[in-house]
C-alpha cells in the first residue's frame, strides 16, 4: 500500500488516508453563518475521498474576520449550520477539522474579487487590532495596539470558539498562527514591537499563542488532536525564520500539539517567495526532523506521485492540497490509480470507477 492512501492515527482519530483539504477561505458567509455553498463545497471533497477536511478560517470574533463574508464561530448561532457540514463529512468516512482564526491587522477587507483592499471604519469596515500600531500595507489603516486586558479577552474568544467547535462535531482544531494574521503578528519581530511581556524576546512573542493553546486545552478533550498552522519562514532577513519555527515546534510538542501545518509567508508584503511545486516541503522536513513532531506540508503539490515521494522521504505526515482540490474535488478518488491503489468509491459512483 502507498503511504498516501495508508491510515494515520492522531490520538483517538484515525484518518483513512493522508490527503487533506487545506483550509481555504470562501468569503461566502453572511453574519458568519455557513450556508449551502459551504455544505456542498466541503461535502463534495469528502465524497471525493479526502481523509481530512479542514474547514476554512472561522473567526473567533466579528472583528477577527478578514472580510465581512468570512465564516464565524463567535456565537452559538453558528453551531447548527456547521454541524450540518460535519455530519455530512463524517458520513462519507472523512474527518472534519476547523481552523480557528483572528485576522488582526489584516482584517476589515473587501473580498478578493472586489479588490481585497482594507476598508476604513467610516466605510463598511471596522477598527483593526494588532500587537503594535503597524499596518500591513502603507495604505492600510493604523491598527489599535492591544492592551494586556484585550489580549486576555481574545484568548477567551479562542476558548469559547473551541467549545462551539466541539458542539458542532469537529474532531480536530487547527489554530491559525500563519500568514500574517493576529497570532503570527505576535510571533514576528517585524510586526511585534511591544516592550511588555508579549514582545521583545522569543519567549514573550510566543506567549500569546501558548496562552491560546492553554485556554483551548481546558475545554477540548485531550483525546482529540489540536494542530497549529505556522508560517515557518517569512522569507525576509531579520524576520521569523525556520530556526524560530523549530524552537516553537519544541514548545508546541511539550504542550500537546499533535501536528504542525507548515506553510510560510503572509506577514511581509514585499517578501520574495520562491514559488515552485513543493517549495515548502523542506520547511516541514526540518521541523519534523528537529522536533520529532508530526508535520503537514502544503504548497503547489498537485499529484499523488509527488505527495507519495514526500511521505516516503519522511518529510511530512500529511499532504495538504489547496488549489488542486478546488480544481478537482474528486482527487482523492481518481488519483489512487496513479499509485496502483484500489480505493473504495461511494456506492453511488462505483459505475464510474472503471
């Protein structure tokens, strides 16, 4: 059997294969509520054979949304429509995960197809927050620097979001600490210029993330996994880099994190990112080898053969597919033949398997 189509045990949860749907914002919600678009979008990838479906960034507060059309999990009203999604995913033999997020200074934007620019408060936007009063782009509004009391409130928002995620039927939580959003903003010495216990040293800059994890661990069963997505490097001198990520990985392993989802970039607008198929695999490999924590890799991986090589080389434990699963929802079914796998198809679709 190939490794890509072999199961993986994550605490009490077994994935039927190593194919993961990467969390990708759909910007299609109203008031944070999931709807039929999300049900069909995620449900189709579960029917299509992915072992793990990570639902896109769900904001832990209204101010934590990238756009006003992001999914949310800040209110009990969000639980029922998310439950419909997790129930359907589970019926297909896949596992449902959710990414909990706060956009920080990258919030209050228009949708990508409307330009993706930041909207000011006096328009249809809202005041953004960050560790320091530093905007992401020069044209963005200056964010409000969070007080210690306000940081504690956001930590609680993540905790309450985890409680709702459990009620909604999710089996895995992924904490979004990548791509220049709020937790990443605290990690990076470029976006975090605080002089209190949340800024300066590596220990101080990682404090917010560790407090979020501690809070989630008080309400999330220790039999269910928690992932953290990080930007393993910012691709810029004097920014967060792979050595920082390895040090963080050791911290995360010590507090029970099951897997690190290794992405990169997103916090520096002019970073030169060397885009190519599997360009982030080396980051996953270094973190995995240096910390002995499980890792997932993502980034322009489009074939079962490439994914299999990554797993055979022990460079990652999971392969997250993004654009490829947007193009081909049934990748998990159809790609198996490339590895001579005879995987199970839904009964309703077996006539098309030949």
